[in-house]
């Protein structure tokens, strides 16, 4: 089986995909993290509407090995 492109040293040398990917992730974290923090504030205040995100937060996702960033993307 062939290694993925991400494992090829020449590909990594010629491409800036890691930099582009890190920038995209940073921007995603800003946007989705804002929604996440807003939902958690609403839940703390008892004003969060019923939603999949609210059910996910209440599901004890940490016990399933999901970290904060994973939860942000999932919710």
C-alpha cells in the first residue's frame, strides 16, 4: 500500500497545504467556537432552545473521548 501524500517529504516541501489547512482550522474554530460558547452560555442561563447541539452537550461527550474541539465541530 502506498503512503498518503501527507507522508511524502517532497509533497510537503513543494506544497503549503499544512499552512493553508491550519489557517482554515483556525478560522473554523473562531466561527464554530463562537456558536459553541453561545450555546453553553444559553444553557447556563437556562434559555437554550431544544436542539441537537444542546442534546450533544448534555450527552457527556467527554466520557466518549471527544475533546472540546471535536465537540465544537460535532455540535
